[in-house]
């Protein structure tokens, strides 16, 4: 097979952060930088809580029982209404007192591997959020409080601080920019239903990715994709608690995301708050 893909699988992720329009996740080979202690990267993991079944891209699906009470926007055979499913995810997270959302992706090329990490700690009750993202270009941290954003930008040896008025809604921190494309651009196999002590979960694995570009953020020659598998795990309220996709082509991509520590985390002002506030 001619595996020369007419793209380099550069993913553009649109993030509603501090006036940033688009983030090129993978621009060049290299590792994810390690920010110094001032960035205070949230300690998160790309795996869901122990009680939540893991995503399983490449799985064959389940029995899809018709009598199950599926979350809004879902049915036995997958996503029945992507708009409803996306709204249910956002609404569910807005009803959590607090939570962590994490997204981690990895691009593997002949020249090396590159990673992107996006972590969010959200306190809906206090209406504050803390976002950290690491790319091959640097690390940025955003702290949101009282319709104002405080920014720490670390690029190479240069560290800058800034703050500005910024009206925002807590739904911005739901990870919907990552989750939404997995709901509207994939046809899924029948559901697997998991009954646990902490509620019911529904796992879906992809039968076909109908719009790879919507997920990867760049034009894709589908005939040159060897593999594109997606899996999501949804709770009874419609929150996507875990998700994963795997791409095999000239360059390979793996991405994982999860929602965890619901009701058991806190958001604190970062150690660099005063420096940003004075800028």
C-alpha cells in the first residue's frame, strides 16, 4: 500500500482562551516542554476514575439493548442526535460542583514524537477555572476569575504575564471543542452497557469515522488512512467521561480525554497570580 498521506496530520484545535483563535497542536518534532514550578500544571491523568469503564477504540461493540435508558442524544446503536448529545455533555458538567478535564495527544513521525496536553480544573460553584496547555512551542496557563483572565506564557527562556477583562461562561471549560467532533462525525456500533456502584455507563466504539477532517482539523485523504478508530464512554446524564481515538497513517496519532475527580477537586489561585495582576 502507498502510505504517503497527503497531509502531515497537523491538528488545529480551536480553544476559547484569551483571544487565541486556533492552536496548531503539532507543528514540528520534539517533546512536550516541562514548565517550571510557576506554571503549576494541574496533576491529572488521561484515564477515567476507576469506576468508569475505559474507552476501547477498535472494539466490536455490544448488544445494544433496546430497553436501556440511554442518555439524551443516544440510542442502542450510537449517537441519535449529535446536537442533543453535545448539549447533554455540557449541561452535565455544568451541574458538577467541580471536576477535571484532560486531553492528551501524541503524534508519531519518522522524525520524532510530539505531544500536546490540555488540562482544566473547574469550580462551577466558585465560577473559577484554571487551564494549562503544553505544546512543542511552550506552555501557557490561564486562570479565570470574576470575568477576568490571568495569563502566564512560557516560550523557550521567555516568560510573560498578562491579565485582561474576559467575559466567559463556565461551559467553555467542558472540553466540548474536543468532544463535539467525536459525536457528530462518527457512526458507532451498538452500545455496551455497564452497571456499576456509581451509576450506569454506555460505551460506544466506531463502525466508521464519517468526517475525519472534523476530528483532526485538517484535510484528510481517507483512502490513505490505514486505521481511524474512536471510542467514547458516556454516563447516564450524557457526560462523556472518557474518549480515545487512534489514527494509523504515514504519521500515527493517539488522543485520550477524560472527565474525573467530580466533586472532589478545588481551584486555587496560581502562585504567579500577582505577577499577572500587576501586568
